[in-house]
C-alpha cells in the first residue's frame, strides 16, 4: 500500500457535494502521484477522492516531511535531500520553498522560522521516559522561551522534567485516562453546551497532513506530535508528564486515590492561555474523555502554580476539534 493510499484510508470521507458522512470506498483511480482511493456518497451518488495536499504531484508524505524538516531548522537544499532519501522522489529546493509558503497558514511556525536562526541539533530537546511504557517527551527551545514571557513556570517545569522527572510514581499510580470524576458526568448531562466544537480548526488540517507520515496505526500519535511540535507556532511540548499527589487529590475534592498520573499529548500557549490537547483517533464526546482532559489541566495547573482559569482543554482528530474550559467543573 502506498503512503498516499494509506493516508487516504485514514482521513475524513464526508461528501464534498452534500456533506453527508454516509460514504463508502468505490475503487480507485490512477494519478501522477500514485493510485488514489475513490469514495462514493450513498445519498447523492457523488464520487470523489480526498487529499490534504490537493493539486500537488508529489505524495502527501513527501510534502509533510519537507514541512517538518524545514521547520526544524534544515535548509531548503537539506530538506530536499531528506525528502529524496525518505520517499525516493526528487524535489527541487524551489518546490520546497513553494510548499513552505503555500502551507504557511496551516504550518504557522514558518513565519517564526524566518525570523530566528535555528539549528536542527538544538531546537528540540527530548528524553525517553520509562513510565510503564516508553514516552517520547519533547519540548521546543525557541517556543518555550517565548512562552516563558507569560508563563515562566512552564519553562522551568519543562526543563526540570527533562532532567529530574520521577519514574516510580508513573509505574504504580492511577492513570488520568482511567479516572472518572462524578461531577464531570453530572455537569455534562446538565449542560451539554459546555463542549464547543470549533469548525475549520487548524489542528484538524495539521492532523490530516501528519497522518501521511504514519506507516501504522500505532505510529499516529508520534507522527501528530512531531508534526505539531515542528510546524505549529503554538505547540511548546509533547508527551508532557503530570501527576497529582494524594494530598493534592483530596485538597481538590477529588475521590480518594493514590497518585494520579498522565502524559499530555500536546501543550500549547496561545491567547494568554495554556492549552492542553489530546489527540483521539476515535473521538468521543463522553465523560471519560472530558475527565481525562480535566485531570490533565488540574495536574499541570498544580505543577506550574498557574490558575486553572488560564487553561483550556481540547480533544481532536482529523475530522473534529472539541474544546472546553476546565473551570466549569470546579477549580
């Protein structure tokens, strides 16, 4: 299966004519950049193909690789060589430049990339965390420094985690993803409008591009996190470990428990808020998902000593982006 077809198998298949989600696979057609999956809308009969990089003769994965490589500090010529090596297609440096310019509204770090001198060896710092399973913790040096102007403790925490993050508590503690907060379910039932779906969100478009880099379903989180950290101007860190101690759990009025731990997929800073994001391939707007994000925000708020009113939570995939303010469930 080509990377193009693998990508198209994963992305949204809503009919572009009538917007119906009731579509089915309907063969494929040959194109310059490989065979494209064709879909048919059952209600209206319209046939179509989908791609995150329309009107480009190169595979979507080649375009995504170029954007990621360039935004991590490689020159245009170096980026073209990386694309050629990974995808076996020759791409002129001028074409890479055209892609950077064309997708700048989505890959918003491109503008900052032009303003600062960055090095591929220094721009992103990482550490593999052995927390029951391996988590690839990363933060972006430049964006972290910029974010520190409004959130100085965020920079301190991210650097501290890289050098001093504890291990034992992540192997024995309860997980945020398994915790259930009763008041979250109650509030959602009473006020379903507190979850806001943001239409035409940039994160959705970035996921669509990032998924072309995932060779297997198991690679999706890694691909999305890497692409966001490299290409999004607001993303500061990925797989950020957080926890709540037993005394903090009781103080916050949560059910009695040992340590509660978690790893935040993506941490962003924008609009004078810290945004806690979780990529959910199978997105569900249920109490379990909201409880997990709420605990993430609580834990990071506690670790940073930043008020919960300065946080925003969101979960998303390649089709939808849903957000909420964690303060609606209590501070």
